[in-house]
């Protein structure tokens, strides 16, 4: 007996079925990798604290483990330790390690106030978001710089 050839319609139907099954099962085959996070804090004309009473100086923010495609938040407290009002507050990052970590991770913040009188304080929520490609990282670190301007 010889082998029978499949008709083109059957071959196409089998191919389409294989593609549909592959797409449907690909969502079931995912792997999550958690990424530990650390960082240091630098403040210019500001005190950065871990408590709302601004009594415990914050020297590092530990975001813990963050899985790719997720985000974590931390609350910090900023206090104007200078002798003039701060009319503008800002936050930046630097010294990412590894150097490409900033490609996969984004830090944003939302302070409750954009300015501070002398001696005044405000809370700020830091949000670290990891892109879906963050699984390429195993560990990372970066500096968070808070700045108060007159």
C-alpha cells in the first residue's frame, strides 16, 4: 500500500488547528521570576524619613521582590530641613546597576505636596514598575535622588 496524499484543504485545516492550539496553550506555559530590589536615597535640602513623624532617617528603600509585569510601592516622607521654603520638589534616579536595569524598571513618585515651607513635611509614594522583560535581571540597585529647589 502506498501513502495517500492529503488534500490541500485538509493540510490547511490541520495547520490552522495546530496554530490555534499553540496560541491557546502558550498562556498556560509561563514562568514568573522575582527580582530583589535595593536602592539608596540621597536628598538635597531635604530630610527623607521612613515615618510620618520624620524621626527615622531613611537611608535605603527596599522594594523587596518584584515580578516582571508588576509594580510595588513604598511610602517615604520628605521634610524641608533648610531655612528657606522649597517651591519645587523633584525625584530622579541614577547609578543603575546593572547599567541596563533602567531599561526594564521605572521609578515614579507622587508627592502629596509639590512645595514645602521651612520645617514642613509631606508624604510621597514611590512606585517601581518592572516591565515584562525584567526577568532578564536577577538583582539590581540604583540611587534615588530627591531635590528641593527654591
